[in-house]
């Protein structure tokens, strides 16, 4: 049986998260990006979400990052301040894909602003 863990993302996870995201950019359409961002950009994005008090989690299987999930602002306009957009991305063709998605969505805490909706 696999050892599964969901935990807050750390700066040391950037290479794994960036690799998973790069695969999603290259082989999918859900990211709306045409070129994978480099590690510096992925680190900037992580830092910006954490600085804004948004959650950023990684899902591990047997100690290996199998996917990640985060929530962030939906739009910058003031009327959207209580609305967040969430993303869950897992390794392609991984047996962890379904597990990471369901567990991350269930575990993804919303920002500290009361009344947030996703």
C-alpha cells in the first residue's frame, strides 16, 4: 500500500511542481499557457499566493510529489474579493491522479477572508 500525504508546499518543492506543470502545459490545454514557466517564475507564483494568505499544497505518494493544489484570487476587481479560483494538477498517467485530485480538493483550506467562495 502506498504512503499518501498532503502537506503545505515548500520552496524545495518548486522543481517537482514545475516539472508537473511543464508536462501539463506541453501535453494539455487546461493551463492556457503555451510555454512552461521556469523555476524562478514558479517560485514567484508560489510566494505571491502564500504572501496573500492563499493555500498551496502538495500531494505525495511514497515521498514523491505526485501533484499539487492551490487557491488564489479569481479577479483583481473589488467585487471579487471573496471569490477564489482553485487549481489541482497531478502527474500525467499517474495512479495518483485521482487520489491527488479528490484529497486535495477535500483538504484545500480557503483563505482567511470570511465568506470565500470557490
